C-alpha cells in the first residue's frame, strides 16, 4: 500500500505549481497597485521614450560633465548623496515628496507638471497602513 501512495505522490502536481505565478495569477492590488493597459502598450510617439527617460538622461549628462570638469570623485560623491536621499522616505502608505532629491538636482525651485496635477490626496497608493508596514518589514 505504501508503494501505491508513493506512486500517486510522484505523479501528482507539485504544490509550487499552484502558487500565484502562473497565467491565472490573481493580481495583488496592495503590493502592485492597479493594473493599467497603458503601461503595456507600445509608445505612441517616437519622443515618448525620450520623455520618460528624460531625468535619467539628464543625470548621465550632468555626471559626465562633472567628471570632465572636476574628476572622478565628484560624480561618485553626488551619486552616493542621491542614494542616501532616496532611502529617506515616509511610511509606505503616505506619499513621499522627495524634497531632498529635488534639492540635490536643483528642481526644488521649479514648478513642473507634477507639482500641479500630481495631488497626493487623489493618489491610488493609499492602503491599509498596518498591512503595508508588515509587508515592508517582511512580516507577511
């Protein structure tokens, strides 16, 4: 009889195949946010990719210029400051303005599109505070 059960177990489906990583995965709104078809579409205009990567391209250009003028230490120091400032954020269920990062980049005195039309009170990021903190701390 034990031989029969081992044969059944060998032919059965493993538990890992039932995990939420297959084609029938249930989307977790708390951890991943709302799904958007817009994110999965190809860019509609050739300049759209350039606009999405504008800040990254500007940072690369500034680092290259800084390296040519002051040497290798200057962009490395600035990148370390960027990383340190990016780590300082509010609790996961609150919107973080990243004012330190804007100050380092020199964008703190500029009024841009996000300053006017990106109201945090209308954001879809808000969730249950206790669950989001437990997830961030690795308790879930």
